C-alpha cells in the first residue's frame, strides 16, 4: 500500500495483547491520530487504505500495546550535548580523570567546536579530589578550553581557557587566582553559555536524532526543562523535520515575563511546531543538590554545622514567582530536594491556596529527594504531584549515606509518598541520568542497579504504580477516544522483573497515529 499525503492514516492492529487489560486477542483501530475502536470480536470489514499490523506470532505469543511513555523531567538539548561528551562517571580518582582528559583532548569524537567537555565526575570517594585543579588541567592544554562537569550539573572544573570562556578574564586581578571551580548559578550559567554558543545547525540535527532515539525506547512525550529559552529552537527544529515527540517546554524565572507576554498558558501549543510542542510548567529551582551538599535541609551536613544547604531564592521571591506563574495560567514545577526546601515551598503554596490561588492541576514538586513524613499529608492536600527520578537513588546512594546519614529511610521515600496518596510521575532528569524510562522503572521497583542490594527496600514501589506513572495518559492501558500515542512491545512489561524491564524490546512507536519508530526499519 502506498500512502499519499491525502490517504487517511489508518492502522489496524490485529491479535494484539493489551498491557493492563485481561488476556485476549484485541483489534485496535487507529484513525486520524486517535484510537477509535478496541474490540475482541472478529473484524469483519477492514476499512480501505488501512495498514494492517498483525501482532500474532508464529509461536502463539502476541505483541503488546501500551500507551506511549513520558519522561517528566528532561533537559533535552543539554542531554543531547551530554550524550556526545566524554563520560567520566567511572573514574575513581582525580588522577584517573586527568589521565582520561589527556588521552582524549584531541580526539575528534569529543570535539565540541574547539572545546573539550567531559561529564559526570563523581568525586565522593576519590582519595585525591584536591588534585583536580585549574593548573593540572592547564598542564594538559593551555590553549583549548577544558570543561569538566560534575555529576548533578551543580559544579564544574575548568582550565584557564575554560575559565576565560566562562567570561572570567584571568588576566585581571579579580580572576587571576580563580580556582577554575564553578558552582550552582555560575555552573548553570556557563553550561547554558556553552550550549547557546554551540553551532545551532549541528545541535538541531543532534536533537532530532536524540528525539528519534527516545522514540525507539517507546517514548512519545517529554517535559523539557531546558535552562535556555527554547521556543524558537523547537520552531526551528520543526522546520527541519523534527516530529518524533510531544514536548512540553518549561519556563524559568528569566523566561516568565516573556512567556506571560506571549500569553502562553500551560497546555497551549507553540505556534509553528505542528502542535507537537506545548507550553509546559513554570520551573523554579529553590535549592541545590545532594552531591554538592547544597540541598536545603532541616539538619546540617555532617561535620559542617554551618551548612544546611542553600536556597536559590529568598522565601518572598519564591512566593511572588509562584503566585505570578499560577495566576498567569502556568502550572508549577518546583525543584525542592532538601526537606526544608520542600517545607518552605509547601508553606508558600498553602498560603496561596488559602487566598484563592491554588496551584494549577498537574503542578509538581521536582525531585522531593528528602522529605519529612509529617509534610506528606499537606503535600497531598495541595494536590501536587511528586515528579521523581528513580535512577538518582542508584547513582547517589553512597552520597546519601555520607551526606544524609541516619536520614536514609526518608530519602527517595517513594513508597511513603505513594502511600500518602500523592500521585507520582517518573522521569530521568537527563542528562543527570540517561533518558530511558525502562531504567527508571527498573530502579523504582528494586531501588538498585543490576546485581546490587536495594537501597532502603521498604521504599520499593510496585510495578503497576511505577508503570502508570510513566505513561502519557497516566494509565496502564490504552483507551478508545484517546490520542494514538502508543507503543508496541515484545512482552508484557507488567510481568517483568528489573532485568526484563531493562531488556524490554520496543517493536514500534506511534505518535498521533504516525510511526516514529519501527524496529528494523527507519520510521
Ligand atoms: C468496533 O469494532 C467492532 C468489530 O469490528 C464492531 O463490532 C464495533 O461496532 C465497533 N465499535 C465502534 C464503537 O465502532
Ligand atoms: C501525522 O502525519 C500527518 C501527515 O503527514 C500530519 O499531518 C500530522 O501532523 C502528523 N501527526 C503528528 C502527531 O505528528
Ligand atoms: Zn533537572
């Protein structure tokens, strides 16, 4: 069958098994981008111009249809860049990092337009962390900018050209003795600058490729919390053929005026993007992170009585920004990692709610990595969602023991959150963790990497809860009348253990009735 642009886009699946539904041989008709009919009876007449996909296999098994998957927390462009950068997460010492940098500094595979950028340094256990200095990197190259990004994206080590690239002139008195180490706002600002000054044509092509890779994992939708303003970027990418995902773009405080001026409310389509890109939430980062000991906590960090972490904004700023976003029609996505940051945010939102400005439906607390169990009932009462990234607990379990000792039972307390009636949504926070919903699911149900013991096993959540928190419609199953954003799987995800989830075979992905991925072919 040849499809012309005028041909109605119809797909009929036969002999499908449906995730989350009783066993059976279902027929599913997709027409005009919508799932129009799900039945178990024999299909008498196949409408004209219909692609028929029979999911029966020779061995009697069937292919499984599931709603498409969503990643609720990505930094999509940054992730695209990151996947091309040298991964140093396995380096066990500063010496190992220096050796790897020296080895790859001139490797074209890592050439980011004349810069060398590596990622994911994890220094918690290094015996020689203080050896990674500006001078040590200058000894590798005094001309090419070297930028080493620590895990979590809250800190960066540079050499002298790297520091200069960040806007700090080392020939001036102010910066001549700068360590080359940048944290928090300085680190974020520099990462955005690196991205903003990257070649847009190269970057767009990489982003379109990364979206196709996401589709190959069964992903149909992402929330993109990119630090840089991305309206124009996605318009441009759509012109260049981007079509693999729905993208909800977030707005940070420095984008808020612009978003409100454009009259954008959460859910509104961004013009010129084929309705694939919509206005997402207002994103507010209130505190730091666990790894950099900047998450704002009720208790101080071990050995440092003066440090409970930091707040990125004063309480009254958090107050005003959230209120403006809410009254402007934007749902909230508030980053709160430490228990005191969460407490502060809940205080503010309760106050707004009491005054009639309730956070919009779908508003999230991002991360919620350390919670006071006492705060969960009011979290629930506010109708907020916990947007969580299960892979973080696997990556950061040692940091958690080190920096939040004794508090582990309420760290990444997913079960307690679910039991309090708080809806959860899963995500990766890529590039901090990989964009891979199967990995997130595996971590949620085991709280461990492959072959590891669970981290606080009491907080394991069940697969059905985790799966529903990973689908675009929030359900286990597809339904008539819904958008045909669906995925064809090789086996029933709800019957898998962590290894089975990690090895899940995606046969194909459909977005609004169009194939965005088909195994073994180019969509
Ligand atoms: C769905 O398809 C079945 C089988 O072809 C048919 O009997 C039924 O009437 C259809 N339902 C709707 C709502 O179109
Ligand atoms: C699906 O393809 C049709 C025809 O090319 C197009 O008009 C429509 O916008 C596409 N839908 C999505 C969700 O990409
Ligand atoms: Zn993030």
